[in-house]
C-alpha cells in the first residue's frame, strides 16, 4: 500500500510540476521536446549516489516521456518487438534504459526494456513512465563490475534517447 501511495504521490507531483512550469511560461529546456518524436524523455535516479560497500543499496530508475506540446503524438508499437543492445536500434519498444561508463556505453550495468502496446498515444501534457529498482547485489551477481566512479543511465522511449541521469558510486 505504501508503494502505491508513494507512486501516486510522485506521479501527481510530476504532473503538477509540468503544469506549473507550462502555466508560468517556463522557457526551460525541461519543457522542450528532446527527441525527433517531439516528446521530452529523461531518466531519473533515486538516490543518485551510493556506496560501493553497501551491498543492500538499491537505486530506483525511472524513464519518463512527456508530451510538452499541444498536439497528440502517436508512435508505433508492436508486435513485432525488436530487442537490441542499443535501444536506438530496437523497434516498437516503450521505455528502455542502459547503464553506461567510459568503456561501455550500453552494458556497464543492468538495463531494462518495456513494451506491450500496439500504439503509444500521448495527448497534450500526457506523461508515461517505467520504473525499476536495481539492487547492488543483483548488479554484481549479474556479472557487471561495479567500481567507484560515475555511471550514466541513458533513457529511451520508442528507440529515441532523451536526457540521461548520473549515478555516482563512492568507496
């Protein structure tokens, strides 16, 4: 029940922020499309900093897509769905994320893909999000090395990359 209430509260908060920014005439880049589809896509993390020593740490990853415009946006879904390591080469997927580091732009940590619609429809102001909780324990047991430094979580919607988020791993 707590997760549902928190999830609803965060969703309402995100929507209220978007409505407030639009009503104030925010010229901020946050309200501008950043994909060819005219959607605003971005990744969010909570927390944005973890300790390498905390085996029980988790990171909540969200990929959000928002239609900041005044027209309805329709994007093709599937089937068929095509899954590729580079989400920009995938087809018909909804949200995707990949964890990047200097030496590995798509597989420096666990990733995620979400799908399931024949068509993705965004009326003006509509927002869709996918959420996953990454466990540091699962990260390590999955075979991805986790080291001190900076990681970039790359967010995609329907194969189009938006703004990434930064995860800092401390000793």
